C-alpha cells in the first residue's frame, strides 16, 4: 500500500492575525490538530502583505514579526514542522544575494536560522524540517 505525504500549509500574512478567532491561536490549534491528531505535517508560511507592498526592509521586519508572534504560541512552536518563507508581493525587489540585507533570500535565511536555532517549548530542535529549497515570488 502506497502512502502519500500530506502537508497542511497555513497561508496568512502577519497582517491577517487580528483576533483569537482568525489569528495565531487558531493557527496553533490547527497545527496541534493536524500534527498530533492526524499525523500530518503542518507548515506555516511567513511573510507580510504590508511589507511586501511597501519596502524590502518592511517585508523583512514584518516577516520576522510574523515568525516571532506565531512561535510565541507554545503549541504552534511545538507542532509546526515546516517553516516556509514566501513572497508574491512587489517587495523584496531582489531575490539574491542572501548576504545582502533585505533581499528575499536574506529574509528567508534569517527566519530559517531562527527556526533552526530556537528550540520549541520543550527544548527540542530536531523536529523542525529545514527545507533545502525556499519559496520564491
């Protein structure tokens, strides 16, 4: 019997997190339910609509805010297995290089390094899967 890999992706820029019903707590519940209840990997896409419509730096700052606010929800940090950075907005204007502040890959690299180095609420690092490829616009 063949088993297909399933991944649930939560697509909601930081500006969409306006209440407990539509915000991080709801996404944390979904992460817990899919990961622990169904055994399905949960991925959260981190980005910023406001930043993506405004400037490279604002996209960077707001995407990191999205990551920090979401991961501050203990169950989200525990249950989110895939960290995804994507942009379909005007900014950041440049994709590379990852060493130049505020390019897309600089933002993605910063978020993924945070995910890799920051343990979940139980002190675990290894549960998060750091992808070899990144989303691009």
